[in-house]
C-alpha cells in the first residue's frame, strides 16, 4: 500500500476479519481508542466502538458498517491478506 487507507477501507477490512474469525473485537476497540486520542475529527462510530465490550463482535461489526466513505478495493484486499 502506498498510502494509509481511509477509515471506510480499514473498517471494511475489520468487518471481514471479524466475520471470518481472523480479527478479535479487542483489536478493533484498541484501534478506535487510538483514533479518539489522535484524530481531532471525532466521529460517533469511533466512540461507539471504543466503548463496546470486547465480547460484542456483532455490535462492533454494526458500528464499523456505519463508517462513511469510499472503499479502496485494492487496499482492502491487501489488508485482508495481512490478517491472521
């Protein structure tokens, strides 16, 4: 990947990883925590994921599906290939 993928692409990769069992919800929650600390443009989905319970895989997926933006399919394929 030549640049950092946008949030929609990262969210789509996390959704695939969560639904296919390659990613743990705690990893996504940690990502959202980091975003809250470092991105001045806090969005509702960041807060919802950050405060989710680590055993709420379905809830985390639902919040990831609310992330707006265009998914870069090439970057998505690369991110998914790197999982687990």
